[in-house]
C-alpha cells in the first residue's frame, strides 16, 4: 500500500532537503527529481500500453478463430452483400406469405365435436 503524504510531511522533507543540499543546489536537484518522476510515469504508461495491446491482440485472435470456425462450418462461405440481400428478400417473402390476411386460411375440421357443427350434421 502506498503511504499517504500530507502537508506536514512534505514540509519536513522540504526543510531537510534545504538543509542537506543547500539553497544553491536545491533547484537543480528538484529539476532532476522532476525528470526522474516524469521518466517513471512514462515507463509506467508504456508498460500499461503494452499490456493493453496484448489484450487487444488476444481479442482479435479470438475473433479470427471464431470467424475461421464459422467459415469451416460453411455458414460464412458466401458472405457478401448480394447473398445477404437475397437471404433477407427470401425471409421477407416467407414472412409476407405466412402472414397474408387477404387469403383465408383453410378450415380445419374438428373431430372433437364442435356444438355448432354437431347441430348442422343432424
């Protein structure tokens, strides 16, 4: 766990640095410390970016494997805009024919004995 540094701790560190290093060399030392911290941040970001890139590469490889599996099954062998459009038109035609209300559906004869049909038969 990273220790939390408050204002009083920072003040003590600044006074110690002023006494140990001296007022003449303190600005140069602070500049070097700032450059060191900037380099640490940059290295940490590069490390994080490398892991993110590895994760993205793994995800892409997974997607490529899934696409290859689907292609090997023959489901995506004719993946094109024209084939997709034809499939959608065929599906639309089937749906329209299945839900067409202009042609009445054939009557199903009921063997259970509908009371109205029983009266008509006798």
